[in-house]
């Protein structure tokens, strides 16, 4: 995958969910949004899907710097952190590469995206 970073761990899904929230907080990210894809698909489509959760994470100082540089950056925020349960019961944690995802902007966001990537990687690696 060229647009993100991921790691697979052999822990229970709910344990991974709890731990990634903690490690994101340690890296300065709060969770602004949460989508339980399994639940949404069951309610809206009446289909079963694997456990899959999308967390919309935000680091306010980095978000402020990015929005100050270019207001349209808001279309590409927050940073998504995705966790899903695999068939073998392992769990994959995946985060988007901010540098790749924000490369479409006209502003120079390199220092912001590098810092965001490092913090997100730290959070994932700490699970």
C-alpha cells in the first residue's frame, strides 16, 4: 500500500480498539468521529461484515497549522485510523500517509505531514 502505514497484531479487536485510542491520545490525537462499519452495514444493508471501525483522529495543533496554510485542507481531515478483524482473528491497524494524501494541496504542508505521519506511526507501533 503506497498511501498508508499498517500493522497487524495478534490481539482481540476490542483490546486493539482501546489501545489505539490510548496511544493516539499520547501522541496528541483525539477521536472526533467513529464509524462502526459492521453495525452500519447490518442496519442499512442487512448484511454481515467483519468487525471494521474507522476512527477520525485529530491533532488540534497540526490541524490548526494546516488549516491556516490552506482552508480547503479541511476536506482531507481528520486523519483516519482504521482497524479490522482478519479471518485468523488478528487485527490490522491502518493509517493514511498524510504526506501522500495532502500532496494534492497547493500549500507547503511538508513539515506538518511529516510530523503527523511520525505521530500516527508511533501510535500504531505502540499497540
